[in-house]
C-alpha cells in the first residue's frame, strides 16, 4: 500500500474553517453592514479599540472586507507646533492585531495616545485613509473602550 494513501487520512488543522476570535456574526453578505461588537473593558490605564475594515481595491467600485490582514496603530511624530507630520511604525512593538474573515478587528490594552491606523495588505504597509482621502488618526484615552464602527478606505489591487 502506498504511503501517500495513509497520509491522506491525516486531518489537517488547516482544513478547518477560520473562526473569528471576535465572534462578529454577520446576518447579511453586504460588506457595508456593521454589527457592533461588544467592546471589552481595557486593563486599567489602557484602551481597547474595535471596528470593521472594508476597502475598495484598485479600480473596483465595490467595498470588500479586508480579510485576515495585519492592522497597526503607528506612533505619530509631530512638528514643533504639535501638528502631526508623519507616522512611524514599529511593526514588532506598536499596537497590532489582525482582521477576521469579515474584516473585524480588535486592539486590546493600547497605551493612551494618538495613532495612525495602518494595514499590511499584499506586500506593503498602507496608511488607512477615510472616504475623503484624509489620513485616519485614532485618539485613545486612558480606560477607554472605543468602537470605530465601519472603517471604509481604498487600497491598491491585491
């Protein structure tokens, strides 16, 4: 008997359907449908941030969930007047999470401050911009549990 036949009986954990740790049930296939999450309370002195990320990819006019992508909160560097100038991402140490199969995300125990919202899509990091093409900055206060709701952006084709 072939050793390959025995190998095919192996149940791969990769064959299992991904289950969101956020338990965000969707009752519709509309990518712009947003069902609020229960935002967990942060650890004392920290913040929690949740939401759903959808994007138009390239010239596609339709929004799609940003699926299983790394999302980051990058530090803001300011000029001498205190205005934001640039985002600086340390992808190992800055707050990070990932989107689930429906585009939902959750950051837990984030230090208070203002951050630029970023995503790793394809092979690059992108600043998330809102529908007016303005860079999306997120301000989190101490002990805050914030739900960003539906975050709509545009990304290059995958």
